[in-house]
C-alpha cells in the first residue's frame, strides 16, 4: 500500500464501477428490486471501508490492518459482482 489516499481512490473507483453496473441492471433488468438492493449494499460498502481507512484499529499493526482490510473489501466486492451476474 502506497498510502491511504491511493487506497481510498481505488475503493471509490471500484465502487463507482459497481454502482454503474447496478444502475444499468436496475434500468434494463427484469428484477429491479434486487438490483436496487445491490445498489444500496454497494453504497454501504463504500462508506464503511472509506471510514475504516480513516480510523484504523488501535493496537493492531498498520500493515496487518490494511492487508486484512483490502482482503475483506475484495471479498465483499466479489460477492456483489457475483450477485450482479446472476441478475
């Protein structure tokens, strides 16, 4: 990790792409309710992880904290992508 700013930009960029896909799915898909639920979960994902970057856990080594943070974000983003693919 280079710095917090780069990590925040990366999370924002990934979430923007996910939001665009969710919007397209809600506009053109048949299951609008689940697409809107994915839209909401993407917004919550972005908000949660940006907040967690700004306020790390006290007492935990920074390198370990940010490594697990990235791994958890990738796992949750992949879960949203899988749900989008099933729409």
